[in-house]
C-alpha cells in the first residue's frame, strides 16, 4: 500500500507589511495559495485556511496539502504559479514552519 505525502505549512504574519495589516495580508495569502490548488498532477488535497477569530491559534495562515509522491510535491514547489507567490508571502510573514511526512 502506497503512502501519501503530507505537506503542512504554518505562517505567522507581520502586524503590518506591504501597505496592509495582518488581516488583509492573510486574506491575500490565502487567495494566492488557493490559486495553486490543482496546479500539478499528483496533488491530492490542497486547503489554505486563515485563523478563525475567537479560536485558539498561534499562526495566521495554514496550508494542508497531500501529494501522491515526493516528485509531485517537488513539481508543486517549483511550479511557476507557486514560485510567483513566494515574494509576497516572504514579505508579509514573520515566521514559517513546515512539516512533510508520509502516512
């Protein structure tokens, strides 16, 4: 039985960056990530979410994704659509945490 590769990324955003506040930038990051859904074969799941007001959260944006293989994840990482969002996400983030695992 083959295992699925999970790719999970957490971002904490700066209070102000790129001329906008954290809430506006979180919405933009989510929209940019949503534009990456389905961009490569082998992407099985792709969900970007923003922390919900009133619920416990230590980060502002989370990406949960699943890939059928390391090659599919690698294709996503280097896809032009994904590459294009990196400068903005990098400019508005305070920190980033990532974990990849097979299950």
